[in-house]
C-alpha cells in the first residue's frame, strides 16, 4: 500500500498519463482524449480530485481548518509527481519524493480514512468534459510532459543523426569504397579510365561532336550539374571495374537532371522505364519513385549494364544499344544478320534510329570532354570528395519546411531528393535523405527536431493504370454473325432483318457462296 500522501499524486499521475497517451481511465466515467488535444495541456473540468499537492490544485479548494494531526509539506518541484507515477507503473526510480526528505508529522488517521477524506468522487457519474487551457503552467512544461511520456514508454527517440558520405555501394560492399583524395580531380579519373577505344574518326561521331560543340553554354550547364554526382558515379564504376565512359551516359540520357521524364515514360537520371525499374528494385508508388533516387538508380543502372555486358559476351556497344532499345530488339537484329551471313557488331546491325545514334552520342561527349577548351567551355574543379551526404530518418519529414527552418531555399532538399514525390519523406519505403555536405550539420539538427508529418500515401500506381486502361477500352461497333453449317445468305439476312444485297455489300462479297466458320459483318 502506498503512503497516504502519495495516493492523490498517484491518481494525478494516472490521469495525466491517460490524458497524454490517449488512454481512458474508465469508459463509464471519462472520455478518451485525442493525441492532438492531449499534447496541448488538457484541463479536466468538473473534477474534484487534486492533481498535485494542496498548492497545485485545479481549482482553489475551500479553506478547511487543518487538524493538528495533519502534516504540512511545501512542494516546490515535480519530484512527488514523478515518484508517484513511477510507483504506479511499478518502475524503480532513483529520485526520492520530496515528502520523504522533509520532517513531517504522520497523521493518526488510518490510510483508508485519509483517502476517503481527500478523494470524494462525484455523486453523478456524468461524462467528463476535457478542454484545452493555457493557464496551467505545470502541464505546459515540456520537461513535465517528457517525463510522463518516458515513464509510459512513449517518448520518441532523440538520438543525434550523424551524416555520412553518399554512396551507391550496397551494404555488402561498403568496406570496399574508394578512399577520398581531395587533390585528385574526378574529370581526370574519367579520362584515365577510358576503355572503349577511339572512334572519333567515324562520320556519325563527328556529326554529333559538331552539333554539341556549337552550344558551349549547354555543355557548361551539364558539366556544372554533374559536379554533385561524379564522385558517386565514377567511384562506383572504378570499384566495379567498368569503363568510366559510362559516367557520361547521363549526358546523353538526361543531361544529369534527376527529374527528367521522356515521352516513353522513362524517368530519372538514368531514364528507367517503370517495368525495368521495378525489375531492378526501384520501388514506385504515389508518394515515392525510386527511379529519381540518385543512389538507388545509379546502383540499378550499373547492375543492368553489367548484366547486358555479360549477355552480349563483353561487347559494351551492344550492351548500350540494349540499354536503350531492349535486349530483345538487339537480339533479333543479331539473329537477322547472322542468318544472312553478315557481321553482328553494333555498326552493322539494323536498329531503330534512336538506338543507332545512341552510342555515337556517347562517344562524341567522350571526345569533347577530352578537349573542352576547343569547344569554348571549361570543366569545373571537382575534387575526389563527396559533395553529398546522407542521413537516415525514421519519421515523415517535410523537406521544404526543413530547408526553410535551416535558412536555406525551400527547394534545397527537394531538388536533391525528387524521389519523394510529395516533398515528404516516406520512411516505410526509404529512410535515406541526401543533404549538401556544407550544410549537412545544420540540416540534420533541424530535421531531428522537426515533428513528424502526416504520412503520405504509398499505394501502388500499377492497379490504377490498369483500371484506366480497361475503362478506355472501347467496344467494337461492329456486330458479326458466325456462319454455321447449312446456313445461307438469305436465311442469315432474314434472321437479322436485312436484305441479301446489303449483307453482301457490308462484307464485300461478289457471290452467294459462304463457308462454315466465316464471320459476317452485320452493322
């Protein structure tokens, strides 16, 4: 049995915890408080129980003449409340109540009588009404609320989030990342890793070199845009021992715009179509599109290119053509040439125009990057250090609010994380957020302190598109008749209310002879 002085405090703690957590003390006496209302310091109306000690009552209690047996204790902090709440929840506490540290006179009454004297429930069991009030400084105290939530086991974790360099390396190969070397330039890494040979003499490659070289401003924009991602892409290519010319593939696909969309439904920096993206682990729903996730799409694109490289027996040009047109289309072109005794290399295949120009465009960019000054632009300095860092947050965060609270433009985080389609993170799909390295500490601190947003919908869009396609399917406006054995044109025309000549005219027939199984158009 708890000390008689702690009984009202235990009752206060129980009611406070129930108010903060949304639980109900009794369905026949008290209503459940919503979490939103409970978080705003609820005040319980029409309740005669003193939540705290005599100096902390909800309403000024009538002055009663104190008995000489009752004790007088002045409470100056929340230690009694925390101690009573810990006793109520059967949890040990290192803090002793205030009343045990002061000299008190124990009442001569029995604990049952003192309890009956201090707590008298209402005679009518009416439903209690809860309202919010800003006049109570005790429940408005954040430390008070945090202590109660911790005792109830509902306090959110506030561990600091530490950013780490962004990388497309999977967790299995995390220990094999390339070491950072600030004195090295990523453009030099690209030039030193060329493995596709020199094809600048070919006429179609020279045509695209002239076309791209005529617009140096565009080349400068793409080069500046690529700075944030070259460290991620080039180091992953070197780790996989792939040609570094593939770091220029986004020049052709999206000009290093991670929000690019094509007429064929491809999206992201590496231009994945929905089906191929799902095949390589890029999740897509109403609130998230993994094709626009820089790290995940880079990992998926290089996985896909490696698979095509193995499928076409080490020919990177055929792998690139299959990346653009599909391996089935390139495979049919190879079988077509092989059946006629022709060569089966990329330059000899009969492919669509876009695919025929795909590899020459990449080779043209390769020649331009090797000699940028000849084309009127410069390659920005891109040291071998990460420009982006990543953090993992297990709550929905509004990226625009986070950037604004950190004093940055509102699109700072949405431009780096366009995979969150609504501007709110979806931790059920991906907990990773990319941050600029120089503002990472400030943004991480702001994000850690922001309250959780309302979760966005993560329902799949696949079924919705199927339904739309099914609804748009039009019924045939023609009605037909399948000829059975023994039927004639006259019998069919009479059955459907038309003449023989009209039936023959609809079906472009010259004679009256028909075969069983033939379908005749009636309308």
